[in-house]
C-alpha cells in the first residue's frame, strides 16, 4: 500500500467533524465485525455442533491477537500512513467476518485472529489523523465522537444480524456484515483524498516507532501512567459489560429479558457518556480532573453493585447501572485525546499504540481475573474486587503538570 498523500497542515473548515465521523465509521465497522459471530453464536453453535464455551475462546483469541498487534501498531502507521492503516483495519475485519461465514471451526479461528488484528491497529492511526485536523482545545469532544462508534457498531450488530439470520441464514448475515465493513474500507479512499494526513516530523532518537512500546513508555513517564490507568479502566469496562447479565440473573434473580434491558441501559449510557464527557472536557473541566472523577465514580459503582446489587430494588439498581455505564464506558475518548496532548510531536500514532498495549492487556486479563474471583467467592464479590482495579487506575493517573 502507498503512504498517505502529504497535505497541508491547516485543516479546511469542517474537517474536525468530517474526520471524526470517518474515523467513527472505522470504529463502528470494527465493532460490527467484533460482535458479528458472538451475536449469532446460538445459530453457529447449533449448525457446527460447538459447545457454548466456544464464544469465550473466540473472544479470548480476538483480544489476544489485538494485544499482540498493538505493540507493532506504531510501526505500521509509520510504514503505511494513518489513513492506509485505517483501511487495513477495515480490510482485516471484513476478511475476518467472511472467514466466520465459512462454517468451519478453523474459519472461526481465522476470523478471531483477523478481527483481533484489525481492532488492534484501529486507535493509533485515528488518533494521528484527528490530532492533525482537530485543534487541541477541541480534541476531547471529537475524540469522544469518534469513540461513540463502538456503541453504534454494537447496536448495528445486535439489531440487524439476528433478523438477517432468520431471513437468509447466519452465513448470509455474516457475508452481509463483511460487505458493509469492506465498504467502509473502500470509502476511506474518499476521506484520504479530502482530508490528507501530513507526514509527521521525525521523532526524537530512541523514541520513535522502531523503539518498541516499552521504550516509548519508559521515555515518557506521564504516558506510562496513563497506560496503566487505561489497562485498569479497560478491565473495569469489560467486566461490567461482560458479566452484568449473568450477575443480575444468578444473584439478583431477574429474568433474562429484564437483565438484558439493564445491560442495554449501561451500554446506552456509555454512548451518552462518551459524547457528554467529551463536551465537558472541552468546555468545563480539564481532562485529567474529569478522568480522575470518572475513576472515583467507577470505584463507588463497582463496590456498591458488588455488595448491595443482589438485594437492592430496581428503583435503586437502574440509576446505579446508568451511572456505572456513564463512567466505565464513557472515558475512552477523553483518554485518547489526553494521550495525543501528552505525546511528543510526530509520535501520536506511536505513543497511542504503546498505550493501547496495556489497555488491551486489561481487556484480556480483566475477565479472567473476574471469573477466577467469582469462582472462589461470588459474582458480587468479583464486582467488589473490580472497585480495587478501578482504584489502581485512578491512582495511576498522572498529575495535571506531569509531562513527558
């Protein structure tokens, strides 16, 4: 692939919104690919004679692949350019969904690997492009707008794929999703021509893409602390979203449909939170102060859900779930904007990739740790333990004056 064309460093009017929406489409397509097979899991398991546990193995493979590739994401952006790396993300995800449609267990394994690789390289190029087209004071808002694509993709998968599977079969539904994701990758050619990402200045010796993610973080203590916080907050987020339905059914005694509505509430509030906190960080409260406040809310919500959630009334449970979703699923855009703000000139893609390594590690380790604690005590005890994870992330956040 050719590198992105070199363009002017001054963005045209309307470029911040346009670039945010384009990158949000990439995030949405990557999430659609990520959710496609799990959403259709019952049909896939029935036809391929798979045990229910295959979904856990599939998700673990996805995030394991994402973790591995994220360590190299900065180099990929340096080699291909930011827009072309975003296109590669969409292409890998499209191929992954198509592989799942092969109706073979090895196809599912290939699907998980390809989709994990695509999701693992999504954030660094989008941060680089957004940083070059969005003024620093407006980055929290537009980074958060881009990140709202996660919820958009999840809703698209949940609302469209089951109906398509009923009408056309699950293989056709997956192929349709693959075409949508591939279409996003093709359409990015238009965005690349209209909003080029200028070549970044040469990084300082020993800190650029070839330095490796560990060396990048060692050279920038503030970013290292942000990376640790991201790992903890990411673990908190994935534990909330992955186990809330099981907790509410097993320990709160809700019907599955009721628990599903509570889970939908947390996801919906995550979407609201991403946009709301982006606006707050751009206009009202500094990003670091906001992230610290959100961390404190996560601590209180996890502890309350773990200790009281099994017995509290729905009148109390619903606001708690909403507040947990607002905080645990709403911090991402503000965080990525802060990473861009604290990155040395010319290294936003590289530093974002380095930070994402620890965040991906949190997404992998968090559910494993939660399941282990739950097996030794209870799901409520595991949620109470998640409050300690959120606490560690809050304490890890750098101070407002701690720079590279």
